């Protein structure tokens, strides 16, 4: 698996309204481009304070079908300005009017007191009194390239004194770190494995399809999150329609059926049904319903601008994606 296999995509709706978010679009978030997720904050918004939300999807586009194992995302650089950012795992369809009620948003801070090897306690400065919680997975790193992942205790793991969090971990640090704004502690969203999949196969008719021996073939590039209905138009022919994707084509039991997902621009398929799987005698109106799942996970990010925040030209923050090929 290569770095280029891990891509961020925007949600279908991008706005500051309640309908912001929803399903994954085919529009990529381009790294290093100004305003690639958030628009500029206006003077009135800086004066009054504002919280803006954006949703994106962390997608595995490995063409060989590899699993993006242990997939994670975190804030790897805090904002240069007076605003701050938080992350929260979403669903495939949730919108801003739901997400703005979510709690336990994850952030990043810096080490307040030096810690030594084998420590299990540290004090971390955050922008405000939230951003890390009991049982959170956290990452600590410095400018020398040292990096560790640890888990916060599940009970009493975090306590606050203003915006300083005292954090107790379940295991010891392998290295010591100085008190410094260059020692970053980030709360991590752990998605686990990202790979295209299929499930919930259901047949209603007189024929058969052996999905155990000839399962629906999916791929990381073209497969989307959708519920599909295959309906027979004769004893041998059928159409397939996705609840979100609409009609994607027609086929027959005598040949493999691989509807092209033209949105991805590479000729990849939504899925493939193999001719070898068909059996029995199908009739007009018979149906098969199944679901496919994309190799992606959704993330909400909030930009929090306190009232009377000063202007900052070319302000930026950074996210880091991580996965292991499997």
C-alpha cells in the first residue's frame, strides 16, 4: 500500500447549513490548498465567535484490493491562529444538524511538564477544557521523529484544571519528552480496517444464485455504499438499481455483470456478479437485494473560533492519515 492509496473526499453537501454533510462525494480534498475544507472566517465571525463544520471521508483506494489495516487519523499540527479544531467519527449519511449535537470531540495539545521514560502521567495544554477523554487512543510525537501511541485509562484517565488535562495512560512511555509546544499530544480516531465489502444478500424468486461459492466481487476504487435491487425482466434478463446510485445497467444470467462506476474515472466497477453463480429458473419480477460497502470512513471536523479572535493570514492546521497494508 502506498501513500497515494489514502485519499480524502468531501461530503455531497458542503455548506454552513444543517444539511451540510451526508454521503461521500467524488470530490477529492486536495492537500496543501488554501480553503480546501473551510472558507475564510469573516471579520464579523471573528468578532462574535463561530463554529463551522465540515465532513470528509477517509478512503482506501488501493487498486490491488489490499486492506488499509489499523486506519487512523489525528491532528498533526495545531492551528497557527486563535481558532482550534476538533475531530469526530461520523456515519455514512449523517448531516450537520445531527453532528453539532455530538460530544467528545477529539483535539490536540502540547506537553506542559517534562516526562521521563516509564511515565504513565502527563499534563497537556489544550485550547479549551476538552479534546481528550477516558479510553481515548492518543499519539505523542516531537520534532525529532519520536512517536508513540498509548491508551488513556478508562476510569479517571483524564482530569482538568482549566485547559490543562492531566492524563493517565494504561502503559508506560518508551521515551522521555521535554515540556514544549513542539511535543504534540493528539487524540486519535481509530477506524480499524478499511476495505470494500458486501453483505445482506436476500433472494425472492424461483431461481438461485450461489453467493457462497460465487460471492459478489467488490473493489476499493469503484464500490460504493449502497443497497442494490436486482429485478428480473424475463427468465434470463435483469436490471440493477442502487438506492443512491440509481439504475446502473442490465444483464443476463449467461454472462458476468460488472456495471462501470464512471464517477471514479478509472473504469472500475461498482461490483461484479459472476455468471457461474446463477442456477434454477428465474421469472419476471423476481428480485435479489444486497448491499455493498465502500472502503471508507467518515470524519467530522469542527473549526472553533472564539469571540474576538485576531485575524491570521494563511492560517493552517494539518491532519495525518495512517494505515498498514494487509
